[in-house]
C-alpha cells in the first residue's frame, strides 16, 4: 500500500521541455517559446520553471521573468513574476553543490483554458542587463493541478 501511495504522488508532467543557453548566459531578448499541444478544457494546471544555474556567475540577484500564454485564438495572458532566487542577503534560496543550483519555482497555480490547444507559452527575462549570466538552462513543466485537502 505504501508503494501505491508514493507512486500516486509522483505524477508525470503533461508537458516538459528544456532549453540550454550557450556560455551559461540568457540574453534578455531571447524569448523562450514553448508549444503546448494538448490541453483538457476545464482541467486546472500548475506550471513550474526549473532554472539550472551557477550562482557565483550570476550577475542578476533579483531576477524577474515575463510569462505569457497565447491561445489558439491569439488571446494573451501575461504576468511578470519575481523568481526569488536569492534572499535579502544575496544568498541562493536553494542548496548549492559544486557551484551548481537547481531552482524549481511554481509560477502558476490552477490555470485553466477555454479551448484544447495548441497554446504557446513564452518566458522572457526582465532585466536591464543584456545577458543574465550564470543560467545554464530553463525547463518548463506543467502538471494537472493538485487540490490540497
């Protein structure tokens, strides 16, 4: 019974895609665009960003990102979000091992859609710097929303 319960908690993402950046630098004009083919109308979803970083090389301690969904009808939902990768003292908010850190940040909770897709999801850094250094890659994951009891 314990194995069944643990397996039920580890649901697979309905969408997952990773992008890597040359020289561990994300250019502020390099919009990362993801195509999400199938959406269940009426279902709610949670969206996560996973950033693979080298904290000692990061030139941006207060990183914001613009997240935008485009529907098949070209309707748009956009938001700016603080990724909270460092605390007020400038220390990483996750464990750093061998100068590597993986941030898994839930950026959207319980979003639903009015048509089955495809949807385009874009992520763009919001920064005054031309390149945000120290970021090796970004992954977008989307799961069916887990209702908390």
